[in-house]
C-alpha cells in the first residue's frame, strides 16, 4: 500500500497544527517557545502567515506581486478564528487537481509545488512540536511525518542551516527518530516550559538583576533560605521574597552568581550554583549550594535553597 500523497500529508500537518492552536489557553499566548525570539502568539502568527501565502503562490503569484499583504500581525483579535480560516484555505489550495504538479515562484527561484509542500509540512510539524511543548500538550510527532521528513530533510539540512533558517545542532543525546529530527532542526528535544523558566531564572541571577528575577516568581511563591542553621527561614509570597532579596542585593559587595547546571524532571528542577562576594577586608568569599525548584504555570513556585556546610 502506498503512503499518503504530498497534498494529503500537507493537509494532515496543517490540521495537526490547527488542533494545537485550539489548545492554547487565553493566558498562554505570551508563553515562551523553543524559538527563543518568538512567544506562542508570534510562532502561531508565523505559521498562519505561511498558510495565507500558500493560496496566492499556488495560483502563480510572485513574491513581489503578493508584496507586504501578509506582513506583521495577521492574527488580530481572534487568532484561533484566523488560523481556522488560513488552514482551510491552504488545505483547499493543495487539494485542487494538479496543484502539487505546479511551479511556485519562491524567493530563491521557481520551485516544484511538491517541494514547496514538503517545506510547509516541515514548518507545520516542527513548529507544531514547538507549540506543543510550549503549552504542555502532547508533543509526539506522528510517524507519517517522521517517515516523510527524515530522508527529505537530510538532503537539505546544510542548505537550511547555511541560509540561517535553522540553528546549529545542539550537543544533546538523540536516539529516537523524533529526537534526531528535532536535533537536525536545531532543537533540544528535552526543552520544556519548566526548562526554559529555570534557564532564564539562572541567567537573571547571573546578571544580578532583581527585576528579571522577580518577574519569574509566582505571587504565592515560597523561598526557603540557607540560614540560619539548621533549617533556614521560610518566606512566603512574592512581596516578602522581594524584601528579603532586596536586602541581599543592597548588602552584598561585588556579588557574583554562577549557575553551574540544572537537572529537570517534569515541573521539578535541581540547580547547582556558586555565590561569591567581596569581604570588608577585600578578600573574596564564596559558598556552593543547590536549589530545589518547582515551576508552575511558567513561574517559580518554590525555591528551596541548601549550601555546603
């Protein structure tokens, strides 16, 4: 039995992405994604824009003829409705008899529509994974997409990377077909919202930026300090935590915070760090410690700190 046609595969990829958009909560449109320059809304806007371009390009228009029609924000006030419409139109365009045998006029030259369809399929599948992990949805890539894209993209990866379309391959383990495809597209298969929050939290401490730190603290967060011995102090609520850290920021001379590494499992993380400062006599002091962190809804809900005795 033969596999799906490129038009059928395109329709499936578009529908899979559309289904994910319907799972975006009202408060998740500004959530970060594995595409560091795009939040959820910007990522969905990009894919919807690609779908809007599909119709005129398959009709034979050139890039110049389409012009700036789909530049900027295409989602407006009703992003889900816009995606429903753009997905329907893009699918219908490729469903027309002979559509996949046409030639489209892309920015880099005339291209078979079947090749253009594969580019769109890749865009929907990879950005579909980006969206799924960003909103906590099922991020498994369907086997039909893995089968179709793996060999196709292997012949084009260098071109994509040379053109700056994808990032460098991350140095992370990749054993399954899905992990290998994601790494080839410059993704860390282990990315999660919790992973990104902890990364940004560590970066804010390293920058010694209290405002950036507090932007990642949940209103009802809990912080357990490293002292006094033996149990430290438990501080509840973002306002009280801010007051505690304002004192540390005010009283610490030449502070230096280094996050050495973090280990994540679900919404939990353990982060190892070194905190250094300058003493009154000019000598440097430091402690090594670790945080046990819990992430909830994209914010730090618990930071339980421990230091070497």
